[in-house]
């Protein structure tokens, strides 16, 4: 997986979050952005890193995403490492 694959995975995670009202509400609260701003941020690698940080911060949500999308459970962490800020230690 390269940076574009990582960005694609993060976009998929955001789309998945959009279909989970409770998770989406928590994400919007944590990010501080308005739902109308999501489309404009979907190409921003730093924002996509935040999407994966949010997903990785909740194991139950991570496993639900992976199970429902057929994503290997280790893929989001690998993808996060390829996006801006992903190489920083102690991200959790």
C-alpha cells in the first residue's frame, strides 16, 4: 500500500462513518467540522489521517469497520503510517 492507497482506505472509512449516525456524530464532535465541510476535506491528507486516528482510537469501531468492509484489521494502522503525521510516536 502506498500513500494513495492509504488515502483511499481513509476515504472508505469516512464513507463508512457517514453510514453510522452515532459514530459520525462522535467524529464530527471530535473534529469540530461541520457536516457540510466533509466533501471539501476528503482530499486533504492531514484530514484523512485524522479520520484514521479517530477510527484507530476505538477498537470496537475499528473492528466493525473492518468486518463490514472486508478490510484486514491491520490495514488502517498501516495506512495511517503513510499519511501526514503517521510517523509520529505515541499517536494513540
